[in-house]
C-alpha cells in the first residue's frame, strides 16, 4: 500500500516538475518526436517502395518466362515458330498459358502527318500473359486470329492521335497497304516505357498477318506463364530444353524470367529498410542523450528539493521513481506526438490521391507494427537514458543536499 502511495505521488511530482519548466520539457521532447516519427515514416516509405517496385514487376506479367533468339550468326531455321510455341505448351509441365509476338516498325499517315508506329503481331494468350487493360472495345476472338481477320487494337496514345474527336472502335485504320478495323483500345497494366514490344504508339494485330508484312511467321518473343512462382525455375529450364531440342546445336536462345529481378527488388527494399531504421535509431539515441543531459541538469538544480523530501521521509526508491517518471513522460509524450505526425502524413497523401487520376490500387500503407515499435523503443530509450540521472538523485545524501546552494 505504501509502495502504491509513493508511486502515485511520484507521478504527481513528475508532472508538476515538467509543468514548472514546460519549455525545457518540450525541447527535450523534440528529439523523441523526430526519432519516433522517423521509425514510422521509414517503415512506411520502405513498404510503399517495396509494394510499388514489386507491383511494377508483377504487373508486367505474373510468373512470366520469356525466350528470344540470340541475334548472332542466326539462320532462318533457328527462329522460334508457332510449332515451338505448341511444343512448349504440350511438353513443359507447369505451363498454363503461352503466347508469341513479333513487332515491326512502320510509318503511317495520321491527319496529314507521318508517325512511327510499332505494329505488333500477337497470339491469343498475349492479353492474359501481359495483363493488358482493355479500355474500350474488346480483345481478339480465337477465330479472328485463326482466320487472319484484319482487326486491330490501338494503344490509348495512338487512338487519340488517329481519332482525336471520335470513338475509334469500329473505324478503319490503315497500316501499309492493309486497312484494319479497330476493335479496341488498350494500355499496359504497368508502363514498361518501351522496354517491351508495346510502346507509346502501338497497334496489335492477329499474329498470322505479320507474314503479309515480313514474309515469315517467326516469333520475336515466346512467352510462357507458369502456374505458380515455385514453377518458374522449372518452366524456364523446360522452355530452354524444348527450344534447343527442336533446333540445330549452334542456335542460342535467351530464356529468362522476372523472378531474379523480383527477388533483387525485395532485397533492395529490405536493405533500404534496414539502413533507414538505423538512421532512425541514431536519431532516437541522440534524443536519449538529450534526455539524460537535461535530467542531469535537473537533478543538480533540484538537489535541495531532493534533500528536503528525504528529510521528511521519502525513500530512495520514491526519488528514483519520480525522476524515471519524468523521463518516461517526456519520451512517451514525444513518441505519441511523433507517431501522430508520422501516421497523418500517409493518411493525408492517400486522401489527396483520391482527387487525382491514379490507379485504384495505389495506396501508401501504414505499418501498425512500426507504430507499436516506435512507441516501445522511444519509451525504452527514455527510461534507459533517464536511469542514470534518476539513480544519482536517489543516492544523494540528505545532509549534503540540504547544504547545496
């Protein structure tokens, strides 16, 4: 009962002492506010960065394996053909979808001006593998590809150039000597900025029509989609083996997947998180040193007060508790203020994103684990660095304290 009384009185005395010197308490608290806010924001930035990078890579195509002929000493017999595509589909376990593409550059006349357009021949599975978003109209039907129908889909940019004031779906679009009926407008789910066969001004057509332009039906790129992420390495090996077995020994093929890039992105995000958390920890350590210094000054200034308390019967542990409570109040209040500031920033950004044309899945996450971590670490820092001054105050001799001026 006596112990509970002393602890309650210690809280009251600690609060009274901090109220008596508000400016000093607030300045001491500032370091904790910065440190705790840093921990939350660092984890938030790391999570947002990781989510964005991984989303960008996965948006190109989930569990994707792609193969291309190495362009050195190539012969026509080495090129990847629809028969190779069918062999991969039939003979490689774990493959759930395949597609082939070939792109050629050509000049078209739009509104009296010449523009460079990428004409991309694709097979049926291309939309699923590359996660194309159909903005208007539709994708190819299987019989349109098999029947070499003269239909096409345009990128959003090309559609706005070719048909600036009207809906392009159903209109005629000329590329070379062939007129195509536009059946849809599309975009990539994740922009690849020209690093894939899809560029800003692209038109995709049924793959068999590419032969009318180039005279052969070879693919530039063969895509295979694995059933799961665990199947990607085996599918990668399987595609390479099928291609090598179906062509001459001297043919060289580059068969790659996005798994290594994805893993590298995750490793980079983790390393960045560790570095930034380290910076936040340094900020908290500095704030802890600040708390210790201020508390040591406070103990020196209040030596006579401590002597009077001991003279009227205050025990050593009561003095220790009083100064520990002061350190805990400073660090705890600073942690709460820092967390409030740190969490309000992503919440405000998420709110403002609603007023702009951004994808619905763009969202800045808040890690509530980081909130708890910031609070616990900040309070622990205050107690750790506040113990030395509190212990010094508790061990002061009453007689010496009363004589202190």
